[in-house]
């Protein structure tokens, strides 16, 4: 690539690949992440800390990072 970074298409990012050489564990990973998220939501209460970020913030390109914000998780004591 060298000095020609503008030749990289920013809309073509595919972390798991496509076609016959795609990652075989993609569906497993998404199921695992859904389970982890479910456990976190079941056992914790989340609240936003600080202001709501601007919707136009963040970086969009190869990384597609959302605007930064903070959450506070408080554990529920009623679930066992």
C-alpha cells in the first residue's frame, strides 16, 4: 500500500470474511456474545453517566467507532 492509503475502500470492511473462506466460528461467536449480553442485562442495571454524545461524533471509516460515552453497572441483589 505504501503512501497510497486513499486507495483502501472504507465501505468494504468485513471482519469475518465472505464466501467459501469465511470464518467458520462467526455464528458461534455471535451466539456466545448474545449469551454474555443476556447475562449482563439480567444481573445488572445500567445507567448513563455524563452527557449524551453528539450523533455526528465518532469515527467512520475502516474502524467505524461510535461516539464515546460512559455507563455505570449496578448489580441486582434480587437475582440468584
